[in-house]
C-alpha cells in the first residue's frame, strides 16, 4: 500500500513540475517602466495607481455625561500617474482626486 502511495505521489509531483514549467512561458524582456509602474498592454506607456486613506475619531469626555462628544472624520486620495516616452522627450500626466484635510 505504501509503495502505491509513493508512486502516485511521485507522478503527482512530476505532473506539477511539468505544468509549472508550461505556465512560466517564455522569458519576458525587462520593463521600460520605473519601479512601481506597470506597462499598458501592447504599448510603451507606464501607469501607476496609488492612493491613501485617513480615518480619525475623537472622543471628549467631561464630568457630566450629557457633555460627552464623539466625532469621526474620513478622507482619501487616489492618484493616477501616466508616463510615456515621446520623440520630444518624456511625457507625464498626473491626476489626483481626493481630500485629506482635517
């Protein structure tokens, strides 16, 4: 029984290795984009989407329970950074939307 189980395990491991090699595909060329950017499919345009979120809560308390206060604030920002090399030099567009003020 143990010999059959070992044979099945060896075949399974071999099949996983072969399928993993098939999924790896051909080696891809180095990306023309800076770190943190991704290449748009079928182009030489680089894109990065980034953002931040901020959440605050404030609790104030006094000796009288009726005067207790609780407040919250949340804000966020999303930024889209697009870069492309043109014949006139690098082109960069940045769009930032949001509010992080307190």
